[in-house]
């Protein structure tokens, strides 16, 4: 039996714009993934707790606020602390090129900038998610 890929889509920080996150959540759902959208203004702790509670395979973070260099490493630190090292973590949003290597060093699997297609993101998830 092929288990559905479980994805948490989250908006960390104080960013109030979630149109992109909702588009991704719907695209993931249409691709056959099970999607849990946590809503706006989530703390790193809330996001990691949701990943733990929902037994997530993937955590997709949407960050437009510019706080990605604070929020993402904190989320990755908490994920490791909770033993969620095998969860695929993606970031989408307005991320400057020079920040991408640092984010990947912290454990982020991939960063999707404006213009990334939903097909590209879905393919990345399918090709990189852990096999249960």
C-alpha cells in the first residue's frame, strides 16, 4: 500500500500574507498529498509540534517577512531536538540567493524562490521524501 505523503504547510513569524502558502497547499492536495495547513503567524515551536503530532513527512515553510535567517535555523534546531531529522523541510518565499547556502547548511532540503513552479516543488518532494 502506498501511504500518502503528509505535508505540513506553515507560515512562521509575523508575516500576514498567505496566498502562496495556500496555493502550494492546494497543489500538494491535488497531487495526492495529505496536507495540514497551520495558518498564519506560527512560532517555530508550534510548527515543530505540528510536524510531530501529524507524523509529517514534509514541512513546507512560506517566509516573506525577511526573518528566514532567524526562523528557519530555529525550526531546524527544534526538529533535530525532537528527532525529526528524516522530515524533508522546504522553504519558499522571498529568499536572497546569498542566504540559500546557509539555510541548506542548517538542514533545509531546498529553497524555492518566486517563480518556482508547483510542478517543480511537487517533483522535488516526491523525489526526496523519506520512504516509510
